[in-house]
């Protein structure tokens, strides 16, 4: 059992009068986490799997009397795939308000319907958590820095989904099945997604552009779509935890890119499954892009799991000066360059240092990347 970083925090939040909402992509271990929480809190628990049609009916448009009858004397109720229940937010509100001694824990395989249906009814009544594919930090705690270092190339190619970690010999087949059968399942249930072929074209185009600045207009031209449609689909892909955007940083310089964006995937393995390329690094031309996606996505998990209040950006000017990654925290800027080759020469733009005095600068490579992925203070090696 690989312990998830959010488990101890959830444990501390139990039985404090609020529902606990765990959202994240499919197949990342939400149900396994619920089972572990159940094991650590023995007693009377009720499991409701909302993939079952009769369970959904029991929770839709229901009264407090009916819910009390359903719950009985159970102390914890686990509601899995809660986003499939119509008006689930109202149902959860009734449970929290009318059964104060009951702990409600609900999961959703995406932020889509779940977010839309719970935010307003559950204001002030919930703790929210995100669960992603396994992280470098979790794997280091499970095994060791040494072991994870040995598996770095495996992680860059196949990623961190639990099934891939547990069954590495069939990683490529498992990822392809995941990408083909689960990746778009929530999205394709929405009425706004009327062209699944277009969705796949957009995802593939994005997968081929990781580490590069992305233009919705250019994506529209490549995929034969309208720019507004592309933007809408990208936003939905974000809400389903397939990818996320990194905006451009701009404050002072006239020639800074102000409205640009980069797009990264939460998991390298999913990205490689989309483009159907699991070749080893020595046979690839995108090692630098894989390295960048790996570091940014792993740092994203670290920031969420440790609840760091940071803003994340990239920086570029029209004169092609650039910085891969910037974190802003407490008014301080940490500028970071990613280099696969630890011997590569790194020079930070003087224009950035002059425009933002007091900023910290660091380079992350194969020799020091663990510090970046498990230490909130990394990225402050030098100051200019």
C-alpha cells in the first residue's frame, strides 16, 4: 500500500461537521484511498457506488427523512463517483445539516459535474481535496530516493498511474487502455462535447506541443476548429484533470509576452499514450519536453498536496528571452530553468533580473531534481 499524501490531512478532518470531497481523474486510486480510510476508522460504514443506477436514484431529489432511513446508524458514508448524481450538492447539504454526527466522504472522477453541483449548496460545509496520479514525493516516502532515481527514465515515459506502478511489465498496454477507454469518459457525457473526433485532435495537438507556448488560434487552424471551441475544450480538459495551463508572467517590461500560455499534462504516461510513443529516451527527440512536463506536473502535485499558496508562470519576451518556470510566493519570485543535461550552461536573462530585483534563480537537472520536487524552498539557489 502506497500511502497518499492527502491521507493524513483527511484523517485530521474527520468528524468535524463537514463533508470531505475528493476529486481527481479516473484510475488514480480514489476508491483505494477510501478503503484505507475505512480500515483506519473501523465501525459502521456505508458504501454507495454511484456508478450503480439504483444507488443514483436513492440519492437524487431525496428528503432528509429518506436519507436518515438510508443511513441508519452508520457513522461514515462513502459516496463514490458522486458527480453522477443529479443535484448531489443538495443531497450532501441535507446529510451534513441533518446528521451532524455522520462523516460524509464523496469522490468524483472529475471536477466537471461535481464542482457545478456542490459549490453553492455546500458553502462552508466541506473540505476539498484533489488526488492525482502518484507523485515523486509519495514514491520516495514509499521506497527511497535511490530507487526513484533508478526509475527516472521509466517515470518520464510511463508516468505515475497506480496500475502502471504496480504492473510495470504491461505499462504500455495499460496506458493505452486508459487513454482509449477512460480519459474522455466524463467529457463525452456532456452535451457541449458534440465532436469527439475534434476533442481527440485537440488533445493530440497539445500533447505534441508540451513545453511550447500554445496559441488557440494556431490550434484551431491545425484541427479545423473555431478558436473559441478550442478554448472551451481545453477548459473542459482542465476540469477533468487531464492537463493544466501555465500563464505568462508580466509586470514591468514592455516587450514581455502578456497573454501567452503553456499547457502540460498531469501525467507523462498519458501524454505518451495519446501520441502512441513509448520509445526509450535514446530513441526520442522530445526528451527535453518530457523532462519539463515531468517537473512542472510533479511540482504542481507537490504544491497542491502541501497547500502552498503560490502562483506559477513561465516568462518570455518578444526578443525570445525566456524562463521555463516561475513561482511567486509572499511577494518573492523564484525563477527556474529545467535542463536534462546537468552540465548544460544556464544563463538567466539580465533583463528579468533588472526588472525584478531580489528574484531567486535556480537550475533543476538530473542531479538535483529531488530537492525541487520535495522541498518548498527549492528554486532559491542564488539571488540577483
